[in-house]
């Protein structure tokens, strides 16, 4: 485990777009709480510029966080993947490490899956039987595996083009799920126990939100107070959340919604474990203090709700 005596380290979150990312605030809060003289920045990187950026990092670099659209593009660059990254085909964390003879190696991890599970548990959702996932990208794959870890047996994935999400069917089957892929606008009759939106939250998504949040499944879920985890968080509320809230209000209820910031905090805590100790399973010194500092940095309480 690295300590302050090991000297400063450099880290960053990469993606495109990246200016909105709250990861620097989270990580800097964690390293301050740990007393580490580490610096964590952000960089606008695309799949085309990723390899050159990684290769140009000097020895002081310790690791990278990856967001859209790099979680799959990074795979050819790493020497090893943890079990979850290998399963989902997506890595959101890169550790700059050394092999037995001191050569630099890159190790890839996926902290999105346990980040989702931990965020949902903190919000009071620890077991489910079924889930509805909107979107079919790398984060949807992580949400699918997270649903299995929460005990789900059935998951419906809704996307624009079903053929582009067919890869999620064998992934789900491999973790014991029955997976149905449908198009946005198709009727989903069964009420899910959890809804996860992995769709981008950018401005201009209103038309997509109208196509997504409709039908009997959404109406029943909002009426029953089922949780919607929207992995986006900027801008907030997203168009998806606004539509969800309107459906809930129509049935006389307040929408049960969790922002992607909650997931971001918990997956980032596991990234900090990796960067400090080299192992996502190894707890940090005074970890609860570190987690509290990270939650405070983005204005969330212990349940992941805005303070």
C-alpha cells in the first residue's frame, strides 16, 4: 500500500466529453483524507488519441479512470483484466504497475459493477427479481452484471437498435439471467423491481426520453415507487428523470430516483483502493472517513441523496 512517504503521484480521468466530470473532486477529497500528495486531473481523450496519451505518461503516473467512450477502446492496451472487466468487456480503471522484473504493465479493472451494487445498497435496494435497463453500451453491460449480483432472474434491455445489443444476451446468460432485448417504444408488460438508465444525459435528449419513459412498465413502476438509477448526472435532472417524475406525479407519488453521482462515488472509492493498494478488495485506512469526504465533495448524504 502506497503512503505519503512514497511521494507524489499523478492520475486523471479520461473521456470525451469530460469537462463535466466530478471525478477530480471525488479523488482529490479521498487523497486529502488519506494524507497523500497526489494530483488527479481530467483530460479530453478520444479512442483515436488514447494509446498515445497512455504511452506518454511519465513514471510518476499511478493510474487512470476511463469514461465514455474509452472503456472498451482501452482493452488492447492492458496486460491483464480483473474478472469483472473480462466478463463485461469494459474497463473503467487502469493501474500503472510493474511486473516481476520491474517493467511497466497496465492492469485493467471494472469498478462500475460493484459501484452500482454498493450505491443501490446504500439507497436501500439490496435484492431484486427483475430489472429494466435502458441503453446497450459498456455501462449497460455493467448494470446487467450488477442486476445478477442483486439476485435478478430476468432483465429487459431496451435500445434504439436491438441488433446492437445482442451481445448482452450471452453476457446475461453467463451470470444466470434471462435477457430480453427490445426497442424503445416496445411494450414491456412486467413491472421491474429496478430501472437503470445508462443513456447520455446531454441536452437535446427530450425526444429520446419521450420514447423511453412510456408504456405500462414505466407507469406501474413509478406508481409503485420503484427506483430509477440514472447513471448520468450532468445536466441534472436529465430528460429521463423529468419524464419519470411526471409519470410518478400523475399517480400521486414522488419519483424514487438516484443520480449517477451515487454510483460515481462508490466506483471511485474502489478506484482509490486500486490506486493506493493495488486491490479493489482491500479496504483503505479509515475508509468510512474517506467515503464521507467523497460524498461531501459532491453534496450527497450516506444514502446517495442530495444534502
